[in-house]
C-alpha cells in the first residue's frame, strides 16, 4: 500500500509540474506571436510608405516628360494685343522648372537609399603600435620604466571615436590601453574626450573636456604620430609626456591676411600626472597654458613656422609626490613655471611634394620650478631650480614610402640642473601605406655623474597600424 500511495503521489506531482510547464510554454509562444505580428505590421507600414514614395517619383517623372515634350513643340504666334488670351511660359522658365523637379526626384531617391542607423554612427578607428627593443643597460641604470635587454612593448591600443554633435559642435574620444611592464595586464584609460565648437563668431573656437593642451610643437601629438619612436627627453621630463589636461581651451585666429593663431587654456593638470590638491582646489591650483604661432612662405618651396608657449601653475601643492635624489635629499614641487620656443622649416618642392620633403624642427624649453627640499641631514628649505632642455631633428622623405632622420637631444634635470643627459638618434621609416608604418631606430644616451644613471645604447623596431577611420592620422612635424 505504501508503494502504491507513493506512486500515485508522484504521478499527481508530475502531472501538475507538466501542466505548469505547458502553461509557461504557451505564454512564451503567445508573446513570440505578438512580437511577430508587430514586426509584420511595421513591415506593412514601411511597404506602404515606399509604395507612396515610388508613386510620387513616377508622377514627378511623368510631369518632367510632359514638360520636356511641351518645351520641344514650336510656340504659336502671339495673338493680337486686344485678345485676352493667356501667355505661354517662356522656354527659360520651363527649363528651370524641369531642373528643380529633377533635383526633387534625386533627393527622394537618395533619401530612400540612406540607412538611418549609419547616419548617426560616429566614425570609428583603431590604432595598434608595438615596439620591439634592446637596451644595453637595465632599468635601474637607465631610469626607464621598461626593462633592459630584449623587450616587446605594446605601447598603443587606441580606439578613436569622432562625430558631429550638431551644426555647432563636434565631439571626439580617444581610449587607449597600454601593457604594464610588471603585471603584463593592459591598463585602459580615456586619453581624450572633448567637445569642440565649429561655428562661433569672430574666429573663435572653444574646446572643453579632457584633451591634449596646445603647448609647444609635439606635446599634443600622440606617441604613434611622432616622427621618431620615443618622445624627446625634455618633453618627458618638463611637460610630463603628453600635455593632457581636464579643462577648457580657447583659440583665436586673428582676422588679418597673415596667419596668426593664439591659444589659451586652463585645466586641473598638465601632463600625465595630476596635481594632488587635497580636498579643495582654488584658482591658484589650476594649470594655465597658452601658445602663439604663425606661418611664413619664405619661397614657393620653403615654409617657416615659429611658435611660443608658456605654462604656469602658481601652487601645485604636490605633483609627483616626494622625489628622492641621488644625494639623499627629498624634493616636493610647490610651483611650476615653463616657457618654450619652437621653429619648423619645411622644404616641399612644388613638383613631387608627396615624394620628397625635408623637415627641420627644433624646440627649446626652460623650466623654473620651486620646491620644498629636505636635505640628507633633515634641514628644510625652499629652492628654485632653473633648467634648460632641447631637441632638434632633421627628417628627409626621399620617396613615397621611405624617410630617413636624425635627432639630437639635451636636457638638464628638473631637480638638479647639474645633472645633464644627451642623446643621439638615427632612424629609417618605411610606410607602405597611410595605415601601415615601420620604423627602425638607434639611440645612444649619455648621462653625466650627477644624474646617477649610466650611458645606454638601444635599438627599436616600431610597427604601427590603423584600421577604420582615424581622426588625427600621421602628422608631418
């Protein structure tokens, strides 16, 4: 009896579960059927709309043919002035009407061809950059974040987005990931995300958000767009890499026949490292920067582009944190001041200018930062360190695909201007297309005793490529 009772109970429970499952399946099928009916109704509506548009096009085409036939028929002689008969349309007016009707038909046809989703999608591109290298000294001896010896560095994995926001502004974003040398993991960050006005009066343009502030010649250029493999030493030390800032920038193009551009901006940081201002930021904690540049055609083949830049942070509070020096003293940045001058000469012959170009670029920076200093014996003082640095390069593009170049660098240490570093580089670039580029470079670096670093020899092979749209592209600098 117990066995029979158990079997009956299981049968009843299973029947209930099966009924519940069937009920759920029926509900799901009903929902699917409703969605399919809605889709069919939408398709019918779209079909009706297309049929109406096709009918309108056919009617307009018939009207065009009738007007053409009427225009070809000879015009009857004009009736006497006393007769009150209507005048025929002049041939010129008739031809104009035919032209306008043709344009209307073309617009309707073009509207049918458009796919609505693609109209609103931004342009999208991706940049990859890999650097294969060999350094003769280890990272402790060179001060580099990358290990010595053989290394492969995926420096750039960059996603670019750009589109018009409306008739008055455009927006863009650059999202980059680079590989951490210690963990091997890719660290993703938003390098740029900004809005730029496009229709302000008086030759004004405003940029706001996160962007590379306009300072100097190469500070606001992405790494993979540089005319050589590595960013110059003086830009790495004085600017802090790329001139990244969160802020606003105003550009003014002077309303004169000669090109003169003036730019001024302010932001919460300037460079890769933000300021540590604590719980409250005053106007003195902001970074202020600006640039003035112009352009001259010295001859039909030779151009000259000079520029002046400046940057000031009245009270940085703390930017890199306490920096321990080779002599044991500790520096903490309190005020940041920097000015720069740059010139670029370019020779581009009127003939074969795509295949032969000679560019000479030079930039000099002066830093005059103030620091709180704790000496090795514990004494506290304030110190201002004036430092200079420069780079100068020459690049010769001798064919469509090949460019050869050389560069000299010299920089004084930010914290100790007796510590000096110089470097010499030579490179060969092969660009089989606009979207694919390889560069082989050799660099020799000299460090004096005060830097606490050793001399180094390095060989680099850079491979950069682009897929999709790319907003900034390879730039000749």
